[in-house]
């Protein structure tokens, strides 16, 4: 895997470090944060769909 360097403020670096566990690399931490962000986005979109539907049929009615 090719790596790169990303410059961030020391405060951001320290915050990233606080999300990790012993032995985690910054790559591990960022990967977990990205997965969580994608999950949150998915759930927000799902709730928007649920809120916009005018009528739902329950599974019992089917």
C-alpha cells in the first residue's frame, strides 16, 4: 500500500489519537471514523425516507 503525509494541526492529531486504541495506526482510526460517518449518513437518509412516506402498510396487514 502506498502511503502519503497529511498535515494537520496538533490539536486534530491529538483528537484523532483519542479515538484510537493501543496499537491503532492513524490509518486504522481514520478508517473507523469514515465507516461510522457513512453509517450515520445512511441512517439519516433512511429516516428521511421513513418520514416522507405518506402511508405505510404494516407487515401484519400484508
